[in-house]
C-alpha cells in the first residue's frame, strides 16, 4: 500500500512540475467552459420561447441541458485522456527509468495501481472544474443536489474507464507518441461503433433463402455484435446516469471495464518475464 | 554474497550470456571486465531482477533472484549503465522517493537522504532539478540512489563512463570507500580502473567467462608462449584472444 502511494505521489507531482498538468486541466476547463456557456445560453433562449425551437412548453432541464453537458464532458475526456495516460508507462520505458521501477523493491501492483491512481488524481482535478459548473447550475436552477453529485460521479466513472484503457496501451508502447495516438484511435473506434450501432436493425441480416441453421448462426453472431456495439461504447451508459437515473448495471459496467484493462496491464507488465 | 551458476540469457536465437558461473564473497570488490557487447550489462540486469534469466540460477545475499525478487531487490543497490533519473524532480525529493520505496522508515528518511547526499558529494546540488545537473552530478545522483537503505550488495554498471578525469578520480575514490562496508560488483571496460579498485577480476567475452582470478595472479600468469604477462592489459587481450581461437 505504502509503495502504491509513493509511486502515485511521484507520478501525480510530475504532472504539475511540468507544464503537462496545467495544459491538460486548462484545456479541459476551456472546452467544457465554452460548452457549458453555449448550452446554458441555448437553454435560456428555449425557456423564453419554446415554440420557436419546436418545444411544447419549457423542456425538462435535466434532459435538455444537464445530461448532454455531462456526456459532453465525458467526450472531452475521451480527447484529453490519451494525453494523461500516454506517459504513464511508455515514458518510463523511453527514459529508461522503468529499470529503476523494476530493480527497486516494488511489486507489479505497486506500479500499476500507483500509476492508475495518479491518473485518477488528474481526473479528480478535472472533476473540480465540472463541479464548478454544476455549482453554478445548482445556484440558478432548482435541481436536486443529489442529481448534480451523481452527474460528477458519472463523468468520473466514464473517465476512469477511458484512463484504464489508456494505461494498458501505454504499457504496450515504448514512446509517448505511439501510446497517445493508439489510445486516441481506440477511443474513437469505440465512439464510432456506438454511433453506428444506433442504425443497426434488429433483424437477421442473412437472406431468407439461406438454410435455417446458417441463418440462425449468422443471426446469433450478429445479435452479439449488435449488442456489443450498443453497450460497449463508454458514452452509451452515461446518458441516463447523467440525468440522475441510478442503474447498478451502468456503474458495474464502468468498474468492470476499468478492471478488465487493469488486468491486461498486469499481464502486459508480467510479459517481460517470458518475452525476451 | 553473489552466487551465479549456469546463467544464460537468450534474445531469440542470440545467446547474449552463455552459461556463466561465478561467486563474489562478502566484502569483496570484483571487477566485471569485457569488451563492449560482451554481456556485462545483461548479466547485471539479470542479477538485479530487471530482466529474467533464460536458464541458470542467481543467488544474491542468500536469496534466489527468480523466486524471491523482492528480498533481493531490498538488499541490492544498482546503478544502471545509462543512469535513469526523473529529469523534472529535485535531487533531494527524488532520493526521498527512493528511500520510501526501499522501506526506509518515515522518521529515518531525512537522515538517510542526508547520509547518501554527503557520501556522494551532492550537498550543493540537493535542491537542484535533476535536468539541470551535469553528467557527473547525475552519475552521483544515480550512485546515491543505489546507496539508499545501505544495501549490503552494490552492482555498478560502468560507473565512470562519460565522466571527465577529475570526476572519474572522485567517483573511484567514493567507490573505494564504499567497498569497505559493501560487497561491490563493478563493470567497466577501462582496465586501469579495475587495477586500481578491484580485488578480483572476472573477464567476460562474447557472453562467456574468459578468465577469473585475483589481480596478482592474472598479471603474473604466463601467456601461451611462455612469456610473462606484465599487466592486466596483456591478461585481458590473451583471455579475449584465447576465446576467439576456441570459436574458430
């Protein structure tokens, strides 16, 4: 435990003794701030004259402003996350400091959890920015505070899942650039997959003329692919959660997602023992 | 203190280290000598648990490197060849991070960092950012890092490479002093350095041990033609040449 904490502190501090931490948090604050302002202005206009925007009556605040804004914050983390995770292990390898980590009395878990916690620390700093926005919301709008708190937790969980994937990719790469690019590519593929899945029909894509057994098999494979494409993307689970709808399976999804990639990171670090 | 038997490291079809065996007794300072690419660093990496051995066994301070790596790592101070440091960190902060990882109790950390800083002559530099240090001082920070926790075994991979003559003299002096209380395995390809520092020499070439003996015996031994080898240099050349003849 002590060593996890030591690795985590060193890593977290290194974000803020280099410009990296400030750039990442600053960019996040700028983008989410602009997004927040724009959507707030839009919502104010809609409330003034709903009919101009084809709404009947004042639209639901949580559905129209809060939830899309929180999902948007999550999406921004999708863009910025690779900048946080790319250095975690790839840079140690690039600079050779991995040799220090490997020859000091550290277990793999100290390294993996230490690094992951440090990236979660960065995420927590970014959540402070989101919290500021939500405090503004809480001040001007009559919303349940629980909904706002849960909103922050949603974005945090989503970000934590992104970061676990980034950490894994970083453990595979030996330079930051490859790690960052690869991570971003994976995030984007997941995102596009989610967007495409909305258009996937429920019907079996095999032609009706084919034998029943083949059709059944294709239908089964297609069904699995379709539900994966719908459920796997990280933003798919955030939309409802961000409105304060607590569904345990969404939370479990994020935790399992992160646990899976942390597991892969362990295996990737361990592979040095059998790969020459 | 260090006991190696049949240690082999293969990178694919290439055998970087082939079946080497040697012992280092407590309190000894042993030079690990060889041309570039002979397998010195690979052997040292295997001893410190940084890379696994393909075959063979290495015991350090009574523990098996393969099965009890943490126990070994607690007892070894390692200075890798290209001193890896976090450039953005302040020297004293870096050393106290290492102290924390090496299980130095919280209350004793400050004193321990102070001790190694003094030992390595870093007093003036302890509040400087590592990235702004000269090569010589970085080397010392690397050495200080290895000394934290006062490990009984020190493994130093080319500690004087890339330093200016004055720094070389200083670091040799430090190593000589360290040898009084630590077992030291030191690699280098600078022959006079070995002559100055070491009790015993292991000459390694193309992944094999070509010769191992005390300094006196090596330089006193006779060559194949019956000529007396006056210096370590002659002994080294003879060992390396003999190995090449076997290969052919």
